[in-house]
C-alpha cells in the first residue's frame, strides 16, 4: 500500500511540476521577447538567432522557476487530497502525515540536485551564448567608464584597475601581481596607468618583490612594464556576470581578485548562492506540505494564491540577503543561505503543528 501511495504522489507531483514549468517558460519567453524586441531589431538578429537565444534561455528559466513550480505542485497535490478527504482516509489507515511527506521530500531533494547540476554545467554556458547573440554586455550596452576590472595575461600577471576610462585609455588605482604557480612573487601598485604608443605607462608606482628570502621595495614616478601583454581592448572586454560562471570559475575569479587586493566580498554571496538557491526547491516542499495539509478551503485558487505569496516572500528574502551580503552588512554565507534557513525553521514549526 505504501508503495502505491508513493507512486500516486510521485505521478501527481511530477505532472503538476512539468505543467507548471512549461507554463512559466511560455510566459517568461513572451514577456522577455516584448522587452528585447528593440534589441533584436537594432542588431538585425534573424529569426533563427532569436530562436537560439530563447533555446539558451530555457535552462536559466528552469533553474529560476523550479522553486515556485515545486511549491505549486506540493500545495495543489496535498491540498486537493485534503479537500477530497484522501488525507483523512490515509490517517484512518494508520499512515502518518510524516510518511506521506517522505516521497515528496525525496522528490524535492531530487529536483534540487537537478537544479544544481543545471546551474553548474549548463546555465553558465547558455547565458554566455545568449549575451553573444545580442553582442552586448548582459547588463546593457557598454559605457565609457568601467569599474573593478580584473585581467590575467599569458606572462602570469594579474591586473586590477579600480577605474578605467575607455576614451582616455587611462586607469586608476592599479595593482599588478606577478604569480608563479599559486604564489605571488611581485606586486606593483600605481595611482594611474596610461596607454601610449610605447605601451602602458605607470605613474607613482611602488614595486615590491614578494620573496621569503629577500623582499625589496622601490618607488618610481614613471615606470614601464614591457612584459605586460594586456592591451586596452582587453580591459574593455565585458566581464562575465556571476550567472555566466560556474562555481569553480567564480571561485577562481574571486581568488584572482584577492591576489591583487581587489574587493571580492561582493562576489562571495553569489558564489554561495550557486549552492543555496538550487536547494530552495527542497525548502519549498518542506514548507508547502504542512501548509497544504491543514486543508485550506477555496479550491485551486487558494493554492495558486499561496504560491504567489510564499514565492514572492522567498525571492524578497533571497534578493535582500544577496544585497546585504554584497554590501558587507552581513556575512556572505548568511546572505546566501538566510532565505533557505528561514524557510526551514518556519517549515519545521509548521510540521510540529501538523496532525500526524
């Protein structure tokens, strides 16, 4: 009997989830197409290019909407079972509500793992492909001024510029670190760096040799570094956004930023979110089951309404934690995992109040 119950719950949950995801994709694509229609026309993107753009968009939409889909599936399946007195019959058969929740929680964990794999292996490449189709930065067209740039060349130099002006080819707050293996051997700090016919000219530069045996420090009003192969067009290249990088790529980017003394704290919360956000699907099942098991009246409309309210509150918590983590007001781990932790605690309290 328990196996039949598990299959029954699994089939109903999966059916609702698939239908919900397809609906979300359709709505998301229509809204985005209206928003980007001018960009497609400006860049003369052919219909096949538009089709490829949205084909690459689907993995990201799946990862973004899976928590809402799992919440809706949980509320509808369990809520309708309660309205049809199926839960009453299950309790009368001596089956605990915790046992009923077990297959749904396993499905939530499975969905979270799938979302994690998609976010790590598929979404970064698909998001980058989308940006290349429009040939613009993911956040819009390139402006004349750029901030917090990090680049690495073939000679082992990592360059960080706090500010760069494309028109003047001038950078400020510059740090250049020469790395051998995983150790920094040399560091050059300069107030300003200007490109001319001979290459980069460093102004008010401090050159440090970072060795265990012999550490030297010299200052130069003007300094050349001919072995640096980074050019102005390399600095104007669009940086990948966190959603265009895998966990390992973003982790490597943060480490390189730290080596040159750049502010990498704003990226740490995005790094932790790459693990935390996929597990939101499990948290939605965890929270949704005890809510639906209380047998709300009103039919499907009440469950769709609850999905919108809970989903909205969850995304507000995620975005708030991300913003606070980036600004340094709270720890990056707390900023990334705070929403999951909050919903876990709420779900735990609701489970304790759910009749067994």
